[in-house]
């Protein structure tokens, strides 16, 4: 969390996070609660979670402006639809993907059908839990 200058969410992920973190305690909770949060939603207009700004339109333009205004990285958690709207505009600088050794047998795809972005592996790290964290940068199309 020390690398983050803000957190970016779509509505669904935001609601999941806002239901948990405001009442959580500990170092990670302190970071989640203190950081600025930027939420994109067509239906939500206000938030009770501190340091939260709501946005309803111009997703690429707003995210580009937020990136220019922040000296630190903005982390996007989950929010596959939001990520899909940013990828064509080159607004995601790095993907951090955690592979958890649990087979669920279903779920929502992280990337949308039709997206094609070549990724370059920057780093991989295995945690004591067996989770593997993969860091990738998008490679520009030629």
C-alpha cells in the first residue's frame, strides 16, 4: 500500500470494499481507509467511506487526469469492466495478477472477450500461502 497514491474502483468492487474496510483494523485497513478512492458508477452518486470521490462519466479522460495529478501509482482492484474501458486507451501501466491455488469451477473473467494485449513479465513472487503474484507491463502493439 505504500506505493499507492489512490485506489480506483468500479461500482461492484467498490461496494464490496466499502462494506468491509471502513470497520476493519490493522495496517492494511489503515492504508485502505486513508487513501483517496476514485469510484466510477452510473448509479452511485455519494459515499460514506472517507476520502471517496464518485465519477459517472468520461472514464478515460478522468483517469488520465487523475494519473497526471498523482505522483504515486493508482491501484485498480478487480473492476473488470472498468479495466476493460481503460485498456484501449493505454491507461493501465502494469497488471498485478494473483494466482490463488483454489479451483472455484466458475467466476467472472478478468479480461473481456476480444481484448488482445501482449504482456511482458516484470516479476513473480510466491507467498508462503502458495499464492503467486505476477507483475506484467503491457507491450505496445507494432
